[in-house]
């Protein structure tokens, strides 16, 4: 329960920051062009609001709604989610959105997306300045990777060290690496000390999405990081840094091998062989009914040699912008898979997003995830779908080109259709979360 609350709190705080910044972009540009903003709300407020406040002499009511699906600014004279037909039936007023030139209305609509991108660039920059960029080079992972079945079907073998996709060096493991591999004709790996070139079959990404096992994970030896108080590992005297190499004389060079061996000896005693300070030792330990000993293992960055790129204050800004642009490019490259059967089944809602946050509060992880979500929010909002900023931009570009505004009745129907589509997508994505949680 505690983990759920920590993740939920991070999700709510992150989305609140993103929504406020996004809507502030619309608000600021509307006020720059002397357009009246009637409401500025975090979350939606159908029927009632949790909080509302209108400063004396202000035209804008500020508030917090009860439905945490985003937020909005109600701009006078604009067909939006408020569907204020009475206002639109009246003659245009000088302070209204519809009375302003097309270029001003266009800037008001793209301002939310622009502010989300600027926020992502700023967060990435400050994160690099505060925590630097520490990563694990693939060439330093001496035991290579452990691959999913779909990856093995493509020719990869456990222990392969990723080197190049076509002629591009694979430096660190992540989304960009996977995209480079999926788009490559061939991938070069280091296998048993020799370079091997693998021909990548078409449809690798679809196979990975179908199997839902991912592509690969770091292959690491079983090195003890911390034993759990009262566990068999604690009672047996295992210590931090002990490297377990065998169970009952059977070699377990990787942590996955240890897990498999222990799984075969549930509810029984086994002899562990391990190295401590360079000396080979052994001990007898009881395996529980779950096939575990009760210790936390060291992660790949704790075992293999990492590298760190340091950034000064002014150096961090161009680096942060590059990181944000690359994140956007990677997300756009992945987006095409949403329109496949496999990609659609992998969609997730708030549950899936919340699961991306760490189980313990970590400011670095929180801000990096917030920057990532800010990039996603910017991209999703600029899609040419009515009810999104991109839908309004699409109609405004049409107006700029043709020099005539779309019919207001058509805009109204398009807004309704867009809202129905968006709510359907929200229900589908969160429904997929529920199905995955149950089954």
C-alpha cells in the first residue's frame, strides 16, 4: 500500500506541474494579445470544484476541479471543451479569441505545447547540472545481456555484448538502442570473444510487442548487496559483496542462473559456493517455498564500471536541449507502433504511467520522469485531433491558407467528435491497465 501511495503521489504531482505549465502557456499568450481568460483550472470541474478563487478586479477565476484528467483555461470566444454555445451565439467582442487575427490565435494554441517542451528542456538541463549524466556503457557489461525469446528467435544469445547496429556504435542501453536495432539490417555482437554479425528479421519490434517480454536485460553475476533481517541468507552469514558462483556444485555464473537453481530446490537446503575477498567459500542455506534466500542483489551499475559526463551550469542547457530533442525523436519513432495490433494492446493509462515512477521517493528519478512526460504531453497535444491543441492549429492553418474561417457549426461538431474520441482512448487505455492487473 505504501508503494502504491508513493507512486500515486509522484504521478499526481508530476501531472499537476505539467498541466499548470501547459495551461499557463495558453493563458500568457492570450493575455499578451488582450484576450479575456475566464477560467484557469487544474483538473476538470463538471458540476462542482474543490476550490475556486476570483481575485478582486480580475476577469479570471482560478480553481481546482475534482476530475484529475488534465486541466483547462476557458478563453472567451473560443470553441473548446466548455462548449459555451450561448457566448458563441452573440456577436464577436474585441476581447474574444475569435476576434483576433489568425496568427495571434495560432500562437495562443501552440503556446501550451511550446511551454511543455521548454519545461522539459529546463528540467533535463537542471538534472544534468545537479546530478550529471552517469551511464553504463554496453562495452563494460562483460557478461553481456540476457535476451527475451523474441530476441533469441532473431539470433541473439544470452551473453552477447551489443556493439553496433549497422555501422552505428551502440553506446548505452535504452529506447534509442532498441529502435536502432529494430531498424537495422544487421547487428554486430561480441560472442565468446569474437564479433558476430546478426541479420535482423523484419517485424522484430512487432514480435517484441506481441511477446511483451521486452528485448533484453543486463546479465549480471549474483552479488549480495544486502540481506533481509531474519532471512536464510542473513542467518547463513552472507555479506555485502559475496559473489555466489555455484549451487550444490552446479555453476551459476549469472543471477538468472542462481534463480533457476534455487527454484529447483524449494523448501530444501543447498550448498552455496561464493567468493569473499577473493577467497572461495561455501555455506549451507535453506531455500524457502518461493525459491529465494532473502537478499537483495547488486544491480548492473553497481557491478560494472559506469562513466559520468559532468556539466557546468551553462554547459547543461545545450546538453539538456539535446536530451529533450532526442527524447522527442525517440517517442515519435515509437509512436508508429501504436497503430499496429500489437502496439494497441500495449497501451496503458494512469496505472501504466504511475508504475514508471520509483517505489521510493527519488527526486532525480521524479524530475527525469516529469521531463519525459512533458515531452509526451507536448507531442500528444499537437496531434491534429479536434479537442486537442493540434486540432485547433490544424483549423487555424487552414484559415491562414484559405483566408476564411471554418464554419462554426462544423467546428462545434468536430470538437464533440474529438472529445468522444479522447474519452474513448482514455477508457481503453485505463481499461487495459485494469485487465493487466487482473489477469
